[in-house]
C-alpha cells in the first residue's frame, strides 16, 4: 500500500492543482512518487480530432446555444484574490460566437456515446509508455495493480485537514467514470440534467467534434463569463459570492469537511439551478470546471500585454512552473468544491489548469460554435 499511497498523493497533488492556491507541489514530491493522473492517457488515436474516429458533426442546430456578441474586453484579474498568472490585465478582441447555455449534461453525452461507441479516457487502462513521457526522467514504473481504468472521486473528510494535502479528499477509484460519478455502485439515473463529469480534454474534444462544435478558447470563455459587464469579479458583478441569495454551486462552510449547503448542493447540481449571467448562460461560476481549448502557460498574459490581442487561442506550449513536466490545458469557472479560503475558482478571471488526460468528479465542459458555421 505504500507505493499506492505515494502514487495517490502525487496524483492528487497534480490533478487538483486546478483548484488550489499556488502550492509548492515540487517540494512535496519525492523521487519515489509518481504522477498517476498522467496514467489517464488517451490512446494515441483519440488525441487528434482527425484520428479519433469521430465523424465531424454537421448539426446546424443552435438549440441550447446563445449568441455571444463579439467585442473588446480587459482580460485578467480584478481584485486582491487574483493570482500572478491573471496579470497583466490586457485588452482582447473576440469575434461573435455561439455558446452552450449550460454545461454539457449526462443525457447529451449519452447521446454522443450511443451514436459513436466512444469510450472515455477514465474507462481505459492507462498506458505506461505514454505516461512516462510526461514524467521526470528516471521515474520508476508503479505496480501493475495501479494500472486500472479509474478516476478521482471526492471524499468529504471527517474533520479539518491541511489544505495542501489533496490526497485527504481525493480518491483514485477504479470503476469511476461518467456513468459512475462516485465510483462503482453509483449511477446517473435521475441525473440526466446534471453536468457530465470524469471527462478528459480529449473526451470533450471528441464530443464537440461530433456535435459540430468546438471548445471555447480561454479568452472566449472569460469574455462570455463576464456577461457584458466590465472589469467585474463575478459573472453577476461585484456582490460577494457569499452575500445575498446563492448565485452558483460552490462549497459553503469549512472545506473539505463541513458544507453548510446554503446553495442546496454538496456535490454537483442540475444545470440551470442558479440565475444566468447577462448573456443568458448558466453556471459560469461553480458547479463543475470547464475545459478550454488553450494550453496553459503561466506567463501567457505577459506575451499579450501590448496592444489588442485578436481572438487569442493560447500559447504554442504549456508551462506550469509548479509542475513543469506535465503539459496542461486551461480549465475555468470553479466547481462545487471551491470556496473563498481555498481557490475562489468562480471568479471570472481565475485561471486553472489540468492535464488533458485527466478526468475528475468536478470537471466537465461546454461547447461553442463559430457564427459563420451555423
Ligand atoms: Ca454547493
Ligand atoms: Ca461551470
């Protein structure tokens, strides 16, 4: 169990860097440990759109989408909670696009799977040959018992724990996937209108392609989240997340052991459970994190600081200084696990990142569509 514990600890450390303040992860990792979330590698033939076997969709329907009118905005942090990678604030221009008004739901994802036979990353056994490419040189291979189809499931703790020890509340659970969000024995019956989770970036790409859509760029996502407001902290403005009536599904109380349930949900909520923003889109703050198409680079905004960037679609390469061996994609919007003392992921400017082969209980996505492709 010792090896497994090491693996789990490191897996969780890396996997949930998408919901933490800057933590010196490197200092937590000994050479004995290994990053298991890279075990959740998508097979090579699923990595690129043109190779994943999914027929590109020709659906011209804009059902469930809304037009986000293009414009110029200031992208980046708006308050003292902002992390270094949210600066400098810089001008960005985006063209008009359509966006799903909700996170992609279980029933929508089931339609995709039924039509294509697609198998998600979490449902496949990890491939060590692929895994080790994103690990520090010399990392030893973990035991075969670890190489199971699995995903990370949230486990509420009994009491207060160190918030830099993610293994306290994340568990690597064989059999956990989008149809079994809490592991074997759980299912999605009655949760048709909940956001699909345990979705890797590759899974999201495959769905979008089938639906004739694509993932939003990070700039499009933030522009849409702002709902037409300028330089505000949240999709609804500057009223504090915990003031007034609930505005999104977050973690209220003491994370990760006591949830006040003021918003009515400890875990994920049905989509559209809270008010939309100014563009008529829901859950841009909280519920589940949402994949964007861009690679994550901590210094990307410095690259764009001069002039107006038109439709930026991310850097060429990923760089996360606290985990430099693992390329990551950006995720946005926070989840039901975010709160003020932990990550404030529901702020519109909050940037997070995750390896594209990682699926978790609190990560989903929504799609966008170019106006000229309707
Ligand atoms: Ca909640
Ligand atoms: Ca969300």
